[in-house]
C-alpha cells in the first residue's frame, strides 16, 4: 500500500463523519448517561441497576462477569440479580464495565474484527490498569482514572472500526519504526489520535475532568503529581502504555517492564513488587472480562472474512451463565424461573443474615428478582404515602418505567382488584387479564397507564393488618403456563423477607 507522506487535514471531516454516524451518536448518548451516574447511596446504585436492566445483553454480560471464577468464589452462590452484582463487584467496577461493554457492542465490525478487537482489548486492559494503579493513590476514587484510561484509546478504536484504510496506513507507518503513534496519526488524519479522542469525548459531552485526563504527558521520568488532575493524567497514561505489552502473548518483555517502572514508579509510588502484583491482578481481571463478553483470545491474523467479534458477541442471545435451561415460554417467562427465584431467595436471605440490609435495598433486590426471574415487561413496588394516604409506586423496572411509575398511584380506599387483594391479603396471579370478570375489577388509572397488560401478579404487603402496599408486575401477553406451586412458594418467600424487614423497621 502506498503511504502518503504529506499531512492530510481531514480531522474536521473525520470528526463530522464519526459524530454523524447514527450508531456512534447513540453510543455517545449511552456513554454520557452512564458516566453521569454517581454512587450516592441507594439512588446511584438504583440508577445504575435500572440502566443495566434496560439492556438485556448488558444484563447478561454483567451477570456473567459476576459469575466468573474470580468473583463467584467471593459470592459463594450463583449471582442472578444486578443488585447483587453491584454489591459484589462494586459500583465503579460495574459502571466502568458497562461502559466497556457499550464499546464492545457498538463497535463490532465484521469486516475488520481483528483490528477492532486489538484496540478494544487495549482499552479494556488500560481501564483495569488505571483502576488498580489508582487504588493506592493519594486522591481517593479510582473512577475518573479508570474511565479516562478506557477512553484514552477511543480515537484509534473508532478509526479502526469506521475508517479502517486510514487505520492500516497509520499502523504501517508505525511498523516502519520511524513514527510514533502521535506522528503517524497526525500525518494520516491531520490530527493526533489523542486530539481526536478528546474531540470525540467533548462531542459526547463527557465531563471535562475526564477529557483532560487524556492529555499526553512529557517524555522521560515523571515527577510525583502536584494535584489530582496531574495524578489522573499519569494513571491514565500508565494504563495506556502498559496495556499492549501486558496483552502480548507471553506478556511484557523485561526491557518494557523496566521502562514502565522508570517512567511511572516514583510518580505513582509503585515499586517493582507492587507493579508485578498489579499486573498479575489485571491479567486475572482481564481474563474474567474477556470471558463475560465472550471475547476469546484471538491470535490469528486478520482473515478476509473473519468470524471475529460478531460471533463472539452472540452473548445477547445466549444464557447469562446462571443456568443451563435456556429459553422461555411465549409469554417471556424463562424456563428456569424456579432456579432464578431460588437464587434470588438465597441472595435476599444472605443480605438479611449479614445484618446490612436496609429496607430500600431489600425491596429493590426482591423487585429485581421478580422482574428478571419471571420475565415481566414492567414491575413496580407501591407503598403507602403517610402524608397523602395514597399508594404510590416507589421503584420500577422495565418498559416505560418512568412514565408508568408516575401514573401508578391510587387512593387508600376502593373496591377494585388492588384494594381487594390488600384487604384480603391475597396474592393474585392473573394469567389472562382480558377475562371479563377481571376487566370489571380493574380501576380506571390502571387501564389508562397499562391498557395492554394481559397477565400480571399482585403481591400485597400487609403487616399485622396494616396495608403497606404491594408488588405488581405484568406482561403484554397472556401467561397460560401460570405459576406452579414451587415457584409460588419462592415468590412468597421473597415477599416474606420484605414483610420481616418492614415489620422491624
């Protein structure tokens, strides 16, 4: 291939092309939403759980990660809910993993799968390195460093996926030994990869503190940082520089390790033993991440028609690693609903036994277990408002959950299906909501916000005669398979844990 040696000022055109790409526009919006999530007690965790659960493929991959050997031994039991995964993996880990998985899903490229995979894995490994390096740092949270390290490589990743001919030209220039990545990308694109990465993140409206962390550092031995911004840049740069040697088959060479220790050791306060231990931890975490996303190691050169990422990313249609009975009824209810419910009961029981279960967290976990295990399209918990006396939805999952949660509100007294369920403390499992007798008992507010509900369950929360609220979950199709006794018993066990918590609160 002929290499053009005159700089080509295409950065503006390239940036416009990338940001106008419908898929990348959607990716940018999704990335921005996840980056905005802040771990603020229940609210942050709930928001992250909502986001993950809104994407079936993402839910499967996070659960698969939580069930890899590295984390499964810590959990002691199969992890079947996102709430439990966040508790086990940590908020920042799930958040950064969700970002990484967004990149994997959107930047799948069947024609150039090998090149894209190399850049993806470099980004993922850099993020893990950034997180580990930041743990012992003087400025606390590792989140910004981990996210910055993940996106430091977004420029070459996007070019490999969307402008592969230019990517190959840059690679050829670098392979000749006469150009650094910055020089080669400047020559071919008209701007360096680092500049392109920062421009893309600004177009995506990523916080400036993360964009600044991508800025390149001066060459040579780095001095200890003067402030948090400089420290974050050093951590991001370290992750970027160490990732590719670490990913190479056989690992980094001795001279590469020496160079990393000389450049970053004093600045990041990492000695020889600490850096070796960090690399070992990152290799294990990288293996778990590759397994969760089904990114099997790829050592073959890029073929003309590679299987590549598309086959590897078939996770969206495969089991989530939590059971062998894949598939579901036409209603959407999984065949292995019983196993999922059982795992949920175990999670809730362990949470209460550990003495760390706040009522809100427990309710959130139970609702998520019902939603995920039974394949509902919408699920909510409705609790009594002490001031107004009304019953209002407090948490919701599923389709249009924000709009439906707002509308899911009713008065303290009435003679409809919901009041009858609470006054009789009767668990209702309606397989055909279109039946005339059922329709006659549905209140107007329910018909208005859920006109297409065709099957649903209602689980009253009644403690010593006090009507505190209810769980509700539905589907837009009938569920003739019903709920067999063993599943019903597990559902009641989940509700029972919530009643115990409410009764002691």
